[in-house]
C-alpha cells in the first residue's frame, strides 16, 4: 500500500489566517455527549479529617472547615461554578502549587512498607502540591521489598496492592487536612505490560498487575482480530481488543488510587531506531487514532455536558489520561531520543507532520483530559497556517505557537497541558543558556499548565511578583487543573479500599484476559512446508530443545520431552542434534550504562565520529562536534558553578548514539552497546547441530523493529514468530496448536541495515528505501482452519462502580522477495468455500454472525474514512 503524507493540516493553511483550523476525526462510535441527571443523587462521601455537614437533606464535605457550605463543596452545582469559587478563595501560593507535579513514592520506614516519606510534608504543606507521580512496583506479599526510607525518583521499595492503596490514602488524608482540603491526583507511567527492561521515568514493571503484551502487541492483536472477522487485510483494527485491555487496566489502577496516567503514547513507530518504539502501538496513523479514541472512551468515559471544555470525565472515570508526546514524538533524527542532549532534533523529511497529529486529534475529539508535549525541538517544520515561518527551535513545552497556537486554538484542546519530566532543570532544549526562572516563565507563558519534575512554588510566586507571569495566567492554570478533579468526584471521595485493591489487582479473571491477549498478539511470519506438512503446530509428544526465554517446567507440562540448552556460564551446553524441534526465544537489549558525556573514552572520543545533528542556536549541535559535546557538563551555556551531565549512564535506555542505526542481529552481536539474547553465536551453533533447519522455531521479542538480516541465518528457521511481550505459557499455547496465531504486524520490518539508514524518520514503512520491507504493516499468517480460537473472556469486575469505596478505618501476501508458498494458510477471504464449514469460527461465535458484524464494521469504517479524508481535503 502506497503511503503519502496526509494533507489535512497543510491544505488548510490557505484559509487558516482567516479562521481557526478545523480538524475533526471520528473513530468508531465517537465521543457521545451525555446529559447530566436532572435530579441530584447523593454521592458517597469519604472523609477522614473534615466534618460532614447536612444541607437541604443532602450531605457535603466541609473541606474549608468553616461549618458552612461553600459553593466548591456543593456537588450539586455546575463544575465551572465550583472551580471559580475555589480559585477565588485560594492564595497565590496555593494556586501556583497546583502547577507543580513531582515523584512521590511509598517508602519503607522502620520496616514498614507503604509509609509516607518525609518529602511529602514539604510537597503538600509548603509547596502546596496536589499532583504526584507514583513509581513504586506493586507486587505480591512474597516479592515486596523494603528499600530506602526516601521517596525519590528511583523507587527502591516495592509494595503490595493493599500497601499502595494505604499509601495513596495517607497522602489524600494529608491533602484533606490542608486549608481548603483539595485532594491529590496520583499518576503513573504504564504498568500492565510484560517488559523485561522496565525503567523509571519510562514505564514500570507489571509486578502484581495483570500482564498484557507491550503496546505493539495490543495493536497486533487488534489488527488480527479485525482480519479474522472480515477475512480481509486489516485497516484500523478491532477495538474490542483495546477495550478488553483498558477495562482491566482501569479497574486495577483505580483500586489503589491511581486515577491519572502519563500515557498512553500516541506517537507513531515510524523511526525504528528510536528506542521508545517499545511504548508505541503502531506506525499507522489511522490505526493509532482508533486506539487513542478507544482508550479515552474506555478509561475516561464519554464527554458529559457538565463542562464547557469537551472533557470526557465523570465520577465513573477510572483513569484520566495525559496523552503524550505532542505533536508526535516518533520522528526523532537518527532515532536519537531527546531525553539526551545529543538527540534534540525532531524532523519530518517525508512531510508527514499531519500524519503524526492524527492520533492526538482523535483523543482530543474523544475528550482526553491532558496532553504532554515532548522534549524535542522541531527542525525545519513550517507553522500550520503560516508556512512562511518555522516553529521556533525550542522544546515543544516552551513553544507558544505549538501549545497555545496549534494545540489549543487550532485543534481546540480544552484540558490542561502537562510538561514532560525535567524540562526546567535538565532538558530545557533551546533554552540551555537561560536561568531556571526564565525557563519556568517561558513554559507557563507558552501554555504549559503544570511542570513535571519541578517542586519550587516560590519560583512561580516570584515571577508573578516581578511581572514576568501574570496572576491571571496562574488562575487559568489553576482552573484547568482543578476541573478534572471536580469532574472525577475526587472532591467527594478520594479514598480507596485496600481490601478491594488486593482482590482486584491480578485477579484470576483479569489475568486470563491478559493471557488471551498475549496469545492473540503473536504474529506468525514464516511456517515452512515440509514433507510432513507445515512446521507448526508442534506434534504432540515431541522431543524439544529449548533455548532462551522458556521455562523447562512449562514446556514439560505440555507433554514434551525437554532438553534445556540454557546453562550457566562455564557449564557445557547439551547438543540439540537428536531433538525433534528446537524452540528459540530471543531478543536484543542495550547495555550502555557506562556512557559518560565528557569522557574522552565515550562522548568526546573522536573515534566514534561526530554527531551529524545540527540545530541553529543549540550549543554544540553543529553537525561537527563529538556526541557528548551537546551535554550541559561540556558546554555549560548557563554558566553553572558545577554543571552536571544530563546523559551519563543513558538511564532511560538506548544504545550508544553512534550505534543507533545498528538494528540487524548480525550487527548487534558485534556492537559494543547491544546484546543479542541468547547470543547469535549460540543460536547459530544450535541451528547447525540439527540436521534440518526446518526443525527450528524462532520467536523474536521485537522491543524495537529489529532486522532479521540474511547474514544472521535466522531466516533459515522453519518457523518464525514475532512477539511483543508474552509469557512462555501463552507462546506454547500457540506453538502447540491449542490456539491459532492471529496477530498482524503493527509496523513493517526491514530486511537490511541499509533500509534502516535510508528510511525517513516520519514515514511509515520502507517504500522510500532501496530494499523495501521484509514484512509489511498488517502482515501475518495463521494455521489451517481446524484450530480453535476462543473469544477473550469478559473480565469480572471486582471494584465497585462508579467510584472507589470509602475504607472502613496484513496482509496475506508473502514478504518482499519471497514468492514461494510456505504451506501456511492466511485467513481466507470472506465468502470463500473454506468459511462455510464452520472450522474458521475460532472465536466461538457463529460464522454468520461474524459475517454480519464484519459487513457492518466495513461499511461504517469505509464511511468514516471517506468522511475523514474529505474533511481533511476541505481543510
């Protein structure tokens, strides 16, 4: 399928000077508006500090502690009235404190996990903060560990669900005790995903939470579910898969008081070298748009008429999303990430700026609560509506034309803007030589409402007193930040029940939903036809040799004879020669923790070449300087007395910057900062030990779109499967034939390193490259039609709705360059003879029902796509 840039944003610029840009997107059912109930219904109140007062036969929390019913305490009033009343009562420091958000983790004090750290007192009572990022791993009692007594960024203490709920309750109690009783809102990065390399500031380990595939796996499952139902190539995916995931996730988060999220990422995986592709769903803008709309609708609910800003928030909201990273963090130059000073450039060489905006448009239309701009600097990107000017060369959160102009005025976003963490002290790209107050003023005046990773309220107070930020601007931020908390019912009851948290997180029903989605996410790339038939599924009772991420006990429990090739260092690995099959589960990971920006052995070593990135006005990003030269500890543009290095340790992930284009397994095996697991050498030895390479079944965990290069020999395997985070239980369910593979690729895979280097960072697929794609978007095979695939089980809710309880005290074509039949059947086209015998009803639903549903979905989807594209062309 040919890809060309969308013209919606840029076609509209001819009339944009006269009228705001009108961009609308309808995905699925859209964002319905639900009227408020005519008669007020008494909500359940939760109070630990303040009294409950009765007025007109109704009960209210006396948050101001004056014995009177203030307008903001009256849940019967419209939210805008409540917000206005509260802001009018707040002092400047209290309003400014709302604009701060920082990490607040549960600590372990005197052997007690889940304790509130000392920093909480300063955050709540001195800095007047009411938003916090929670980073502790939540796990079972047998795995919970007592770490340090502090509550810093790196959470060393892990807690049980009950302890996590107790911690958020304790902080809510502190907030309730403040002068006006404003509740707290806890946020977190993604948690419910299988990730062997979770990193603080990026995502958290699943721990006790129900485990799902990584985001790309959910997209793969949705595409596969659509293809299975329609018998055609997938387009935007079956969003019931996303609903199943979000239903479990939202229930589990809300049970411990996590009512906000730094996520999900609406960024597109168009740049395979970007290490954060593991947090993206797909390279396809329309598929991503459908997913974003569904996440907002499922986790937040429909838009209600109790606010004028188009926010989909209510007391029924489980989790309010902060969608990131506006205006799309995928197209990073060379795949280098702007967490690091060497990777500040965000580029659009293919002209796909509008394509990357589409998922954000979908979320805004659905009523998303908050938007997070990225650290990156847009390079040579013309302003929408003013093609003669480029967007300024500063990080997006500092850009008035991006936040106030594009996001608010042109796209109509009415929620609050939450900066990414550390833009003031660590990653003020474009403002490297500015002071901290100057950076704060630039962000606030540029449209950012809350500063993540910053906790000094006096800075904002001083800016107001010095006339550099107006108090009206602070009031506006306060209004935007309070509105979601009123809409979600936090002013009525912010508390949760630890017993409910224990029963909810990782419940058997929830885990089964996760396991089923893992199975559905697996993509079958190759399945060679042998004399005995296709390699997969495995024959019952076979002798198998395992290597990589398999547990011997799990494999043996399926009735297979097992030879375990996973041995400790120094031990002799048994041979695979006599095995019927070889099962290999492999991936690659980075190991660049020793990187130092100002070291002559790393960042300043001329043997590593120069950073080709060049941004006018950015210190040492001139296209001719060493990789470490752009770091603060080298240029010290702000004239600090003892400047620190931002990039040391590359703690957020990624390879050495000079090795970012190495994604082929042969190259990663030889690279300094990449590690193939198990080693490619070991895999090649094992494949050589068997007399027939068709006996080898290869599962690759694609944390990034790695390259199955020809030199590696991996393509010689009899069967190749792409995974995106899954247990060996789910993998064996498919390999054994208990479940048919149905996932479809959410992004294309290149076959050569040259294609990785030639591809354009903002462009999906590899059509612009010489070698093209090895496997295109939407590709995936399945087994013959006699393998059952049951439906995803409905999760059984264990948390009471609508709010927490008060505590008691593609495509079927062959890959490029491979025209040989492999004996594996892709899902048959609708109406073919194979669909009449019932064998393909792998979802357990009658085929006739599936056909009717598929027809309705296709008609609706076609109409919506045509509507969207015609609207875009009209501007």
